[in-house]
C-alpha cells in the first residue's frame, strides 16, 4: 500500500520550501485516462464507487512516491461546474462526458443566480462521493487533500462555446466581465465546499487553458483579476494552476496571480518559463505527453526524464510531470519508468 500521506508531505516540503535541489513526480490523472488504465467502462468508473475506488488504489500502488494532483479526484470530465447552470451533458461508454453549451444567451446567463454547489447540477453528487468514500479512502491512505475546479474562462467557454465566448469579450466586454464575476464566485464556493469535506487540506488546483488563447492585454482585463481573486481566497493553501496552452506570451501575466505551482505545456521552453515567472513558482512539467509518454518506449521516457532532471539545477524548483495531464492511452509502464528515474 502506498503511503500517500508521506508522499504529500514531501510534495508540500518541495513546494513551500521552493527546494531547487529536490524533486518528485507529480501527476494530474482523471477520467480521460483512469478508466482505460483500470480496464473499466467510463460510465461504470463514474457511477460505481467500487470501480472508482479500485482505480485510485491501483494507480497509487503502481506508482509509489508519486504525488497525485489533486488526488482521489471526483470529477465528471468538464461537466461539474457548467452543470450548475443546467447545460446538457452527453454521457459515453468509453470517454469522458461531453458538455454542450448553455441553451440560451449571455443575457440569460446573467439573469441566473450563482449556482449552489450543495444543490445544483452534478456538484452535490460529487460532494456526496467525497463523504461516502471518505472512510475507504482513509483506510487506503488516499484521503483527498486538494480541491479542484475548472477556471472562470474555461467554465464560461463551456457555457457559451469557446469561439462565442472569445468573440463576446470583444463585442460585449461588460457582459462578459459580469459573467466572469459570477463564475469566479462559483469557483470559490465550489472549492470551499470540497475543502469542507477534507481533513488537513493542503492545496487548491485551478485548471484553465482558455487564458492562454488571449492576448496579454485581454488576459489582464478578463483573466488575471479573476484568477487572483480565487487564489487570494485560499491564502494559506498551496495554489496550483494548470494551463497547457502552448503560449509563452502569457507567462509574465501569470506571474501575478499568486500561484505556487504551474503545470504547463511541453511546447513552452522551461528556461523561458523560469525567466518570466521568477524564482518562487514551482514548475510542474514538462515531458511531452503524446510523443514521449503515449507513443514512446520506456527508454524514450527514461531519456526525456533524465534530460529534464539535468535542467533542474538551473531551472528548479521543478516537479517532474507531463506537459499537462496524463493523456488517454499512456501506458502505465511509461509512467513507472518516469517515476523510477526520479526516485533513483
């Protein structure tokens, strides 16, 4: 049985200490990858708590010493937060559910109250899973200690459509800002309600790739203030931000949002990331998730991991990870190879 508590303590020491001389593997694993790895139907993974628990136990046993971010994550693809607004959800047997855009207008969204995580959409079911699975997770030493949410722009894009949202930022800026205020409040409320179900929480994870699709000026107007507001609401916890959009021009802006850990694209040069973000952000990345971790051999993975480790003295602190989450089809043998190199 993997000692998750000890692993997360090491993760916390590295992040809070900005320890350039230490590293470990940290992975975002969720429903695009876990059901296939566990040999499970995706719907069964979502709704059969035994299969969900077994998948998390299995990956923890297969990858000892790896920090899972957020760990024992109850998620339904991208659907949790948009479901609070009543968006249609399409369920599939062999892949994460699809979220269809809100069946109304931007004006209609502005008339709706901020969804209540305790009552609206899929969020109450997720909170209940944390409650009911808590004893089994504790017995397996897998109690979740980080809360997660999609970021404000990602949620708004699922409500309106990515293209439609980005166009609206130019055509109806004030309305977009009003919507983002409401969505940001949902993010804060949602993270708080998850944390209330956890003992000894250490962090929050925000995932928002849409920020990287904006110009620096639009980021400053529409994205950065809302990300700052979220992280400022959780001052004592570790702030983890995921954005694997391959846009290095966003880095200097992201340096201002209050993140402690940045999970970023393998297409963004690690030297550029360190230069633009400064010395205090722990970089989480950035081994190519498809060309190396999905399609490569274990030797390819070991070589890429050693090359990244060689950069750690210059560009640390670094957590070794894919340039994003673990992609569907990633062989467990490749993740084991990455972990073995780092652990050795």
